[in-house]
C-alpha cells in the first residue's frame, strides 16, 4: 500500500488537502510551486492541475526528444 492510499497530505506549503499524485521534487520545483523539502512531492487535485499547466511546454519538449531522437 502506497503513501497516497494511506491518505498523505499535499506537500505544497499551506495546503491540507489529501494527495492524489506523487512527483519527484525537482520537477515540481522547476514550475515554481513552493514545496516542503522531501524526496517526493505529493500533490492534491488542485495543485496537480496547476503543475500540469505550468509544465506543459517542458513535457512537450521532452516528448519530442524521445520521438524524434
């Protein structure tokens, strides 16, 4: 059983929502979200949506690198 299934809280500072996804810390910090210091960042639904919007261009470039490489 993983930490999200156990009910881990969101890692974003001043957020007490239940986490739905976990992502590595450097990826989330690159988008400018303020996170508590950990190896993995746990994000609630609202912050995961915000992360996806902010990292859309980076993810697109990463996909191009693998498909055209």
